[in-house]
């Protein structure tokens, strides 16, 4: 059985990375496995920026946003030499397996290390919810609640004036954050990369609502579709309705993780330790239909995360 | 096809009842079905306290706690006469089916009406998460986040003094709220009705943590187990550690619903309308393994909701 | 003594307008004075869009963002004819005095009506805190807490990456919101219209912090100074540091009012009723050095609100 | 001029102690004065539990609840020997002055040290707002917002059922927290130690509201008056109305400090450093009528903090 493992966070950070780190450390110690925390992701890995963690290292972090191990992007690690350096550092520290918390970019690194003979397990942590093989990624629920809180605030002022508000959410090429936020925020229209809604339909719906005496309209737009500001301009031009745009930006990445994200992070972090202990390598843990699952990282990277079609259709029906 | 349906909320209220009402109204109107909103639950039903709802009736309620239809308990409705009165009122108003949002007590009423020939569909709305046939009830996620926010606050002061804090949560006879809150709040011990943890084990864990230099310990206790105050006294007597007790009480019932609760409420509310439209009766909608399901209410009422054993075990491992 | 008064909200809405309306209504009823609520500001006033309010009209609104009376801007009201129409409508409804909750634009309207013989009292409600004669306007404290919550979230992700974050706040030509948010958010630099900080100094401070190993830098910039995006570009060009910009926009206008805003709104609303009852006209109520005050609106409109110089200097000293 | 000062937090902790510590450290360093942070209050002081702080020591703490220096109570320090030990420890570390952040109990210690020739400055930090010589103490605004958030949640469920809710707040012998929370929470009755409202009046008001069709009534009761549970029993017995009691307890002590508390903490912490630098001793800093002030600690300890009578009267008028 492995005696010592490493853990790092990589790529864009997400709320819930800290409870994931906490679960990794505590679950490992529970099984008498030592844990080294690597700072600044793969960059720190190559530089040997790592140290032993104990129960106290993860005390009072379950509620903290961000990641106590910091994150970074590294060009050097994409090279063979970089990956070799990383493996050497881990061997030097007696580390026999690595848990990587991050998104698909980070998993590509985990895959490379595994291919070079060093066992890695991936834990999906990103607010974008754009990873195949898991219904939810760590950070998605928190970001989602941040977005709907913003929508609720805009709605307060929206009920006082008669305007169209456009909220641009993160999500890279994925529409999950915008879809869930739009449905739970009661948006009139949800514009996401996965679905091409004719621009004219969006405008017609706005005008119809306006004529019915609606106090306001809210449109949630995923960044993957394009700029909220430009979309607002187009709408104004077409409908002559006044528009206001809010680009939420990086506030979506922060905040204390929600209960769902803490539970998910705890479960996935612990599961990753189990996999390493049991001799697995090159796998990603996830949750599907409420059950913990794990897949080959290669498979995950070749697949696409899909939106929930029923929810998209429901959002259409409820926003008549 | 039905032309007119009713909707009411009953029993203890829960955050998310409003988005459920909204979904019922909008989904019905989408299918050209009229909706009557009944105020004050079954009591209002017997008294004919109901009126037609339109899109505007459910405007800007998706983010509101409580229920715009109010709730009430009614002894009279438990009698045959009461149920007969309710059916007469609905017939008088041309209502052909009823959607009941509430907990198991409310479902018993729905079952009675269905048995008397009036089709009802139940939508599980309670913070207790104690209904069989659904992984989650509407309101659970919001209450859970309210509890962990309270734990986080206590933790702030707990890191400044050296004490044992006991948080008593709601949940009636179910331990879900305490279990999820304990796991996501990083509690040292979780005391729930479904599991008998020897009192001595809880004390030993506390003393061990104290000796290890832990700044504080947090115990989450479900109300179904007994009084938090009494538990605190027992611990103090046994361990000589100072204890502080917080009884969260009714704040767990309020607050703006979380994204998860709004999405769940929207999906279940819409599904209930579909069932009524398709001629179903005496069924409860739910979500299991991320899929919408529906069951015979009789079956639901004869079964017990179970806690997630894996999560309970995980909480033990992570709180070493 | 007056027997019937009117109340309206005008201009950009602000959290706390609802508790102000509530205080006006309840204080008036306490003194046996009737209150008519005017919808959509001066526009509604001209159109006679008003109705009697009772205790129930303001039930459960103390915690609500926005304004239940809605707000609007009106070009027509700026004309003599418009003002005359408004006065006629009020006379028709037996209204003898008007309370206007809003910013300086709204007070100009109140001034005009008073000059035409119709007594008005202004209550300062705007998130911008840009009104002379009062230390705080209703809505400022809530908007401020919204901004620092956003800064806190950005800080979470900022501690995980090494970047410079720029937060653009509202405030029109005033720097109060940015100053208070910067001081309470622990920003490295605060850029406001009232103070010209040499651009080179801002850059030097950033570079110095970066060299000292600072994980991140946060700059709060008031919209009155210019675009956050452009500022970010300039910094990047000058310092070569990576920058990220968040434009908070309309979320600053919403949200449940804070305790300070509710208390301030309650006190100012009640005071305005007292002034009307006692035969005053053309005055604005405010709070200065913790005491309720009132000034001639003409005087208020001729003066400028100033930032607190001590706080600005303190922010410099603490951000070394 | 002093070259090295110490800072500690003592007594019950309060949100805002961290930004106060941060301001002390940064302001001192700005003036080239070294700062030693003392852990666990006076207990740590006697034990020499202190170490030098730099800019990094107070990085990212401005938003954190609790106190990074921890707090403790100490019986030993109340003796002459204890105080002598503390002074010896400070001399040993070259510390020439001490800043004590806490409540009146903590100030008594500061007074003793000053009398023994060691200059101390007090900074009022307590959620109770029960210190003379300052309009507000650090932590009060945050605790106040925590209470009204709880009231808002209870109100959600209160609008769904017809009940009387009793909220018991902290505040020791002071009624400020209950008064401000009651006024900003829209409570029907506010029961505080400073005012004896006849019990019968409270009951009459409840019954009157109930008869008028009020959906709910909220009573805010300061812990200094007695137990909320007992009060609830008395009301039920007298009026036959159903009552529900929530004892908020320690959640009032935690949470991220509000903007007001962060600004107040920053200003008072910096002011305390100025006083020490300028050779003062035995003084407490405070804010009165928006201006920074300082008083002799002896004077402060001999005076009583008073509630704002106007606000109390206003609360009566608005809760008709």
C-alpha cells in the first residue's frame, strides 16, 4: 500500500477546493497514509514546493473559498522535461501517488504523469461544470448561488424600473451555470452555447412581456456565447427597449462553499484517496445519479459534458 | 383533459414552496389549464378560500421564502365531513384536480381526497427531508445552508475560545439535516436518531481532541434525539469541558431558497401538473438519482426515508 | 394640521426606500394623518396614479429591496405644465403635502412644487451618498456591504492566483462608495474623483507589493473616474502585471437593506412626516453627527457633499 | 517615541477584532513602530505568548470573524502578581505600550497595568454596545445584521402561519442590540432592561394586532431582561396565542464583519496607535457623533452607556 501521497490544486480555482483538500488529508491520515501538500499547482510540483500536512493543516478551512494550496498555470509543465522534473521531485520526497484537484486542463497533466508511470487521480474542481463523467463539479453550486443572488439583487431594482437586464455568467464553453442560474433566477431568456435560440425569438418574447405589462425582463447569457455588452446593444437596437448589462466576472469564483459543494468535495476527495490506496492510476472521480463513480481520465478527456435537456425545455415553458 | 386545477401549501412551510407554486401556475397556463390558488392549506380549502391565479400572481416570488398561499393545520379536515366539504368547494369552483405541496401529514390529506374520488398529486416540501421516494425534499438544501452558516459563525467565535459548541437542528425524527450539516460544517460529532453512537465515544473523541490542542469542538445534534441543552449538560458533567448550546429553531424554515431548491421546486411543480393533466391521481412526485419519479402516495406513506450510510461513515472518518 | 399627505420614490432606487415608505405611512397614521402612495414617481403623480395606504400596505416590506411604489424618470414633469398637472392631481385627491424619497434630481422636483405653493419634504435615498446636508443617504450602507462582499469573493480567488483585480463601483460623481469599500475591503488603491492620485504612484505601489511577495492587489475605482476596463488596460501596459476587471453594475442597487439603512430610513421617514405636520415646506431631512437635521432644499442643492478626508488619508496609511 | 508596542484581544470576541488588529499593525509599521501580537489575551501576556507581527501577519484577515490572536479569560491576571508578571514579560520583549481590544472587563485590566506604570490604550470591541464614551463598539453592527437576518428568516415562516415569535438576543445588561434589531426588524415589541414596559401592554398590543388580522407578531427580547422561553410561556398563558422562541446564542458573535465594523475597527485601531505614539496612557478610543474621541479609562468605567431614547420612542410609534 502507498505510504505517502501528494495533493495539489490547479487551474482556475473554485469554492470547495479547500474542503476537498481537507478530505484528502483526513481520509489519508485515517488510513495511516501521509500527505504532502503541493503549493502553486504543477509549477510548485516541479520546484519541489511541498510539505507534509497534518490534521491541524486543514483545521478551519472547510468554510473557506479559494485554495490554501494556491493555484497556478505552468507552461513549462507541458513539456516532457517539466513532467520529468515533477516526478523526480515527488520521488525525492517519497511520494507515491498524486491527487490533482482542478479542471480538464489539469487532468491533462495528471494523464501525462500517469503515462510516465506516476499514478495520479483527478478530482473535478471548477465552477464551469464542464467535465464529462460527473453530474457536478466542485464549485458549481456555490458559483450558481452567487449568480442567483446577483440576479435577485438586480430583480429588486428591476421591479422598480422598467428595463431589460442582461447578466453575463462565466462557464467558458459550457452553458450549465447560465442554464441553472436562469431557471432558478426566473429569467425570461437563457442564452447558452449548446442551444441556438433565434435572436428574433428572444426579442419577440421581450416585446410580448413588455406589452403584457411586465415590470422587467432578465436575460442570462453564458460567456461562451459572446459579450453581454454586445448582446445588450443588439437587443436595444432591435426592440428599442432599454437594456442594462452586468458582467459578474471573478466574484463567481469566490465565496464560502455551499453545503452541496462541501459535501461533494468531501466525498470526492475521500474517494480519490481510496482509489490511490487501492492501486488505481489515471482515473477521475465523479458523481453521477447521486453515486460516486470513477472513469479513466483518457475517456473523460475525449467526452463532452452535456446540459440537461429537460431543464432547458422546462425553462422555456416556465418563462412564457 | 382537466381544464382547472387547484394548488395549496400545507403543514410546516419550507423555502422553495413559492417557486413550486410558480412552476405549477406557469406550467399549467403553458398547457392552457387554469389554476386556483387555495390559501391556508386544507383549512382554506374547506372554506372555499381560493381564487384564480395568472402569470402576474407568481411574478417575483421565485426568490421569496415562505409561501404566498400561506399554510395552516386543520383538525376539521381530518374528518370525513371536512374532506367532503373540501371536495364540494372544489367542485363548486370547477376544479378537477389538486396539487398539495407539503410533508407526509399533508400527503395523508391528499390520499383521503383521492380515495373519495378527487385526484390529488403530492409535491414533497419540507426542510426535514424525511419523505420516502425522493432523495431530496424542497426546502432541505436552503435549511442546510442556513445551518452551516450558523455553524460557520459559531466556528469564528469557537476559534477564539476553547469550548465545545452544540448546535441543535430541526428535522423531526429524521437525521438528514444534522448529518449533512455536520459533514459540511466539519463537526466533530453528529448525533442523529438513526444511529446510536455510544455517549462515551462522543466524550472520548472530545477529550482526545482537547488534549491534541484542538481550539474547539462542534457537535451537531438532531432534535429527534432530544434536547441540545440536556446533551450539553451531560457532556459537561462527563468531560468537565465547557459547553455552549445554540437552538436554531425557526430560522431554519425561512430565507430565500437556494438554487438547488428553486430548481427542484420548479421541476417537481411542473411534473405534478403533467401528472394531473395525464389523468393520474394519488401520486407523489420526487427526485431519485437525479431523475424525476412518481410513486403511489400509499406506498410513500408506508415507507421510511433512510439516511445515506456512506455519508455517515465518511463523517466519522473525516472527524478523527 | 394636514389631514392627508402623499409619498413617492423617484430617481434611481436604493435599498431602504421600502422601510422609509413604511415609516412615513406608520408615523402618519400614528398622528391620524392619511397617506396616499404615488406609483412611478413624478410621472405617476401627474397621471394621478395614487391610492390610500394603510398599515397592511406596508406589512412585511421593511426587509425588501427596491421600492413598492416603483420609480420612474419623467421629462414632462420638468415643465411648468407638468408640475401644474401634478399639483392639480394632488388637490383633487385632497393631498396637502408630499414626501419625496430620492436623490438630488428628485429634490429639484420637490423644490419646484414647493415654489408653486405645494409643500414638499425631501428624504435622501440613493446609494451614491452624494447629497449635501446628510452624512449618509438611505441605501449607501447596503450598497457598501454588497461591494465589500464582492471584494471578499474576489479576494478568495485573488489569494489563489497572483493578479491585480480592479473593482468598478457606482457612485456617479461621488467617491464615497469606492472610498468606504476600499477601506473596508482592504484595497491597495482607491481611485475617486475627489482626489487625483498620480497614476504612477498607483503603479509603483502595485509593483512594490508584487516584489514584496503579495499574493494579489485590489484596486477599487469609482465610476466617476472613468472605465474600470480602461484603467486595467493602462495598468497592464505600464506594469506588465496581469489585471482582471469586475464591473458590479446594478447589483449594487438591490438587496435587502442592512440594519443601518433600515434604521436611517425609519428615522428620516418619520422625521419628514413630523416636518410636514408642523407646517414645513421645501426642506430635506438628514443625519449629521448622529443627529437628525433638516435644511432648506435650495441650500442643499447649492452645496456639495464632501468625502471624509481622514478616512482617505487612513486608507493610504493602512495600504502600505 | 515608543519603538515597540503590543496588541491583544480579550474577553468575548467580536467581529471586527481582526480589522482592528490589522489597523494597529499597519498603522504602527507606517510610523516605524514594531508590533508584537499577544495570543490568548491577558493569560498569554503573563505567559509571554507573543511574537512580532509584520504586514504579512495581517494579510487577508480584514474580512474574517473572530480574532487571529485568540481570546481568553484569566483569573490569575486579576491579582497583583499576575499583572506584575505581565509587565515583566512585556519589558523582557522590549514592549513599551499595549493596545487592548475588548470590553469593559478587559479595560479594567488595562487600567491596572497603566496604574502600575505600563501605558495601555483600550479599543472597544464587543457586540453588546455597552461601553460609555463611544456611540458604537466594534462588532455591534455585524451582530445587529446577524440578528435581523434571523428575524427576516423567522418572518418568512411567520407570514405563513399565525403565531407570535420571540427572538432572544445577546447584549448582557444592555438593550442596544435588541432595540436596534427590533426597530430594523419591524418588531411589534422590544423588551429591554433599560425600559420597563408593562407586561400587560405587550399582551394588549399582540391581541390587538391579532384581531386586526395580522399574520404574525415578532417580539425582540434582550437577554438582560430574562429568558425568552419563560417570556414566551407567560405570553401564551396570558393571551392564549401560540408562541415560538428562538435563542440566537453564539451565532451573534461570529460572521464576517460588516463594512461599518471594518471601518470603525480600522479607525479606532489606528487612533490607538497614535495615542500610544504620542505618549498617552490609560485612555480608551471611541467614536461619538461621527468623530474620533478618547477618554480616561477610569471615567469610562464609572459611566453607563445609554440607549437612544428617540429610537425607542420611534419604535413604539412605528409598531402601532
